């Protein structure tokens, strides 16, 4: 929960998953809510109507492998991981992780995110990475490379009225994994030298 409608506002705390909230208003992808932490703003993508359904309680092995590797090699370049949540098949099933980038709106933050993204692509077989979204671009494999995300008309269409830094993946790298297909083996560390 944040003090204003956007990721550039300070954090007021983390609301527990499944907590019942009072929603006062929703605009531009953000909702003003009252929770056990007080009143503030949350991304509307985290909200749902009705009782929570039974959900997966842990991430898949490939997703955990990605998190462990990023944690070990890139501490300081990211602030946190976002894993299991409703609103996305990958997240709700434990197949995806969002790597939140430190100082994402600075040149250094973008360079750090680029390094992490390149490392994950270079090691996609070893880590079980399926695709990435970063800086409003989606990477769907070596054949396609990077292509536009929000402006393509093909991806994220459910967000088309709520584009912001988070929905355009400017502040985080969305890493979708295969679940449990990582082959392991020696990692390619060349991206760390960029």
C-alpha cells in the first residue's frame, strides 16, 4: 500500500493476502482502500471481488531457482520479488516472479535491470525461463527477440486503460518460467560484465 496512486509514492506497508478491504475509489489502475494498515493506495490488479479461492501456496521449482540466482548475483540491483497473487495465470500458479528494480527510473537502475534481463535470457535453459517483460518490451524467445509490449495491441490488452510504470513493466522484470524444466548446469556470467 502506498501514500498515493503510483509506485513513486512511499510505501505504507504490505497488506496481507486475502484481507478484506474497503475500496473508496479506483482510477488509472490504482484504488484508494482502507485496510488494517490504514488508508492508502494499491494497484487495482491486486484486488478481487468475493472470497479468495484456494491458491497455490508456493512457487514452482524454476521460479524459485530464478529468485535464488537473482538474490545471489544481483543484491542491491533489485528491491523485492513479487510472486503468488491473483490477476495473472503465471503469478497465481507460481510460474512467475516480478523482480522489482532499484531506482528503476534512473539510468543506473535501467542498466541494472538490463543486466538482470540479459543474464536470465543467457541462462534461460539452465533456469527454466520461458519469457520476460521489461521496459515495455516482451522477449518471447531467441527467434523473436524483444518486441513492443503496451503499444503492440497483442499483449496486456486487459491493462489497456490502465497503463502505468508497473503495468508497462518499467519498474520490474516479469519472469515467466516453465515451472520445472530447468536443466541446470554451468551458468553464463557474461552479462555481469556489462
